[in-house]
């Protein structure tokens, strides 16, 4: 039981790391949504206006500040979960309760990240999106 829960936790943690990866091979949003890093790396080719640049920076900073709170909640829940797993016998109800808290916080992080990516895309012109889609297709 403990090994199974640890495997699930490891998988969830890896999922969070993958959410931050810029070039995931199996990125389901490839060519549809674009990481801020990609946009900024190609800001010259995209000819971002000062207004676009400022709005992109604002969206990223806003998400980073709100995500931090949820990441703290998630870390706290995972620590409580690990404490429950050290008990003999393991209380399944408490383990599931802590797992629910951790997954809820993780879901909030992912929602905020998705919202940011959608906002970034909406700040781009059709030509800029076409350019980034072409870059994504080439990778």
C-alpha cells in the first residue's frame, strides 16, 4: 500500500515538473498554447509591442504569485500525507483525505497555469500565433 501511494505521489510530482517543461515531447497543447519563455525568446521575430510585452509580463507575474500559495498548500498536504504513511497501521481515510488536499492544490496550480497560457495566446496577433505554431511544428 505504501509503495503504491509513493508511486502515485512520485507520478504527481513529476506531472507538476512536466507542466513547467517548455518542450515536452507529448505536449497535448503543442502549437495551441505557448510558454512565456518561448514567446520571450522570439520577441524580436514576433515584433512584440511594448503593450504586449507589458501585458505578458503582468500575466506571468500574477500567476507566479497566486501559484506560490497553492504550491505551499500542496507541499503541506504532501508532508501530512507522508506523516500518515509512517503510522502503523496506516489510516486509509486520513491518507485519502490528505491526498485529496494535495490533489486539489495541484489542480489549482494547473488551472492558474492554463489560464495564463490562454491569456498569453489572446495577447498575440494572428501572425504571431502562426509564427509560434510553425516553430512548434518544426520541433
